[in-house]
C-alpha cells in the first residue's frame, strides 16, 4: 500500500481554498472579524507571503497525518512493520488484504471520518481554547465549522482517491 502524494498535496490545498470563501465578508468574514476583534489595520499588518507559506506547510502536515485516520488499511500495514512487499510476510496478512484491501476506501467514508474528527477533536480543542480566551460562541462555531468542513473534504480526498 503506497501513499498517494498527489492526494496529500491536493488535500493540503483545501484549507487555503475553503478559507478564501469561508472567511470572505460575503459569508462569515465580517462576523468573524467582529467576534475575533480583528481590524482592517491588523489584516494589512501581516506578511501574507509568510502566512500563506507557513499555512501550506501546516496543511501538508495535517493532510499527511489525516490519511492515517481515514484509511483503515494503514493500520494493517503498520501491524506488520511497514512494507508489505518485504519477504517473510505471513500469508494471513496477504489473505486479509485480498479480502479487505479496498474496503471502506471511498470519498463518503473518508468524509465521514473527517467530519467525526471535526466534531470529536476540533470542537473540544477550539471550544476549550475559546472559553479560556473569552471568545464568543459565534467565533468558536465559525472556526469549528470551517475546520470540520475542511477535514470532511480532506478526508474524502485522502480516502477516496485510490
């Protein structure tokens, strides 16, 4: 089972592309700016080149790791220590992969696991941070909604792009 590097790269572009729409003033941008205390001056003050490059690196890290959550077959490969083409692999592993090698490898299944990661990982983390930062629930839910949708789309790409 090989990694699909193209799927990892395409999935890593999702946060940037979706963020362009999600945080646009016509969707949630104005509400997010108001709720987060962001101003036009602050927005213009950052080095956008550095922000986008670092964001892309973080998105690549997220995409690389998310594949292990949405593709179940990686668990079987990890149990044998990695490369299934190595001599000495037990016939039981090959039989398992023959039976289940592409089971649950669909866009829909990846989207489900990405969505669940948003609800059960992103929501608690951002909720806790938001509460201690005294952020509004609007602010928390705008960000959690964004990351849940991002992970849903990324999961679909990573799992379904066989």
